[in-house]
């Protein structure tokens, strides 16, 4: 059975995210471990780290992974922002390791006009610095498939594969497949045949075993739009079948899958989306 959940708020402390996840029936969750729109955040207090570990045992929610702050751009050409991005991602890895998380989901970044090759070179150099500064860490860097908006990299499997192949420690790098992003980038998995083709291409380029997390989001825009706008499950251009094939693929039974769909404070939308997803699982 797939491990299903949603991105959870950490208001009041990271441990609170597990209580929120448990309250709506999550098997797994994604969190932010720091303010996602600031360069610097306060450290997580040691007692809160301890509470988090206790709550993992109490709720049974696992795996848990985090999403890196949106400001981080490891592909950028501007030296000052690149250095700030490296420092911020290093902090993300340190927080995730302290919490024992599976990994940190990272948008590869935007080359901002410098070109794809230069952007990839910058990402590789930045990841090498971060990984060498965190030698021995178990937390993974989870490069996310992107929609390819503007100059953003990661919208082709080949780009992600090249980054992993070129870093000094490829064992520290795995991937997060976002359904909305992949669809917006032109990967059509709405039919059984289309799903098989996309997964064959993914396996050939990235390796199925290296996909360690999923974001389950429908798309507000059509196939190949290169627009990153998430919609509720079955309410967008992907439709229910695109999720049906994925949820019934036994290769991903132990890979965490989380919603990043719009929601209000009471999380009723997450409850509804999780119910839709679970209704698609055979048997």
C-alpha cells in the first residue's frame, strides 16, 4: 500500500506537524524545518528535536522529509546570492539530519540567463560543498522534477541525471517526482501506456530506485504548459487516471507520497484529497 500524506505546518514547533498529520490520517508528511522565505532562521531547540523524535514513535508517521526554503538558488550566477544559497542549504541539511529526516527536497535552481550548462555546473559545485561539509550524513538531497518555468532547471530527467552523475557523492542525491511539475514539463502519464512510457524513461535516466519521494498534485494548466500551478486531485488537467497508475505501481509501495494542494487551516481539503487518492488503490 502506498504511503500517503501531505505537507504539514510546523506552527508551534516541528513536532506539532506530526500531530496535525495524525489528526487527518497521514502515513507520511513533508515539513519546512525553517522559515521558507528567510535566509536565516533560529536553530531548532534541542528539546523540540527530542519531542519530534518522540512524536514520530507515538504517531507512527514515517518517513518524514523536508522542503528547502524557496529563496535558495544553487544555479544562480550572482556570487553573493549563490553563497547565501549554499549557506542556507547547508543549514537545511543540518536541521534534517538532527531530526533524522529522509531528505530535503530541493528545486535545482534557475540559471537566470547564464545558460543550462553553466547552471548545472553551479549546482554541482554547490552540492559538492554542502555534502563535503556534512560528511557522514544520512539525510538525502532530493532534487525535484520542476515545471521548467522561466530559466529553472530540472524539467528534463536528463538534467537531473547529469547533476547526480557529476557530483562527487552521488549516493547523497536522489529525486522527488512532482506530478504537476512533470506534467507541466511535458511528461504525459494520464493513460496506462503513457504512464509506462514515462516510467521507462525515468528508470533509464534516473533509476526507479533513486526516486525516494513524490509530490501528488493535479495541474491547473495543460500538458507542457511549463506553469507550476497545483490543483486538487482529479480537478485538473491530469485527472484521476494519472494518479491511479502511480498509486497501483508496486515499485513505489514504500516511497512517501505527499499532497501540496491548496488548503485552509482546518485541512479539510487534505482529508478530501487523501480520500480520493485512497479510493484509486486497487484491493
